[in-house]
């Protein structure tokens, strides 16, 4: 517990960065123009065909910063000294000389 004239220092910093590059492409490549068609695979349709792709990229980030400072002081001695100085400095000393 700090009584009076306590001092302490705390310093903290944080740096965060998130970057996402996401893309999705959907198509039927029956003539293997991309060279990604598995060997022996073919696509056949006897009616309407639907091709769909979903891009669901996401980032979840959490940052927590905590700073603790424990102030230190001299247990109130400086406060007592301050009031003692006030009392001593406010008293005016008088010197009186008596001649017999």
C-alpha cells in the first residue's frame, strides 16, 4: 500500500497483424485444361448441371494485455518530513540581546 509520494512506472506495447488471401473457383474441366483432373475421371450429365463453390475463410484473433504496477515509497516518512519542514520554517526565531 502506498501512503504518500508513491512512484511507479509501467510500460506496455502490443502489435498484431492478420492477413487472409482466399479465393474459390468452381467449374467443370472435362477436357483437363488445368491438368488437375484425376486419371480416369469424367463428368457426365443427362440433364441440367449445377456447379457451386463457397468461400468461407475466416480469422478469429484474441489479444489480451495486462499491466501491473506496484508503486513504492518510503512508508510516509516524506509526508512527516514535509509537515516538520512546514512547522520549522513557519516559526520565526527572535534574538534578543539584553545589556546589563
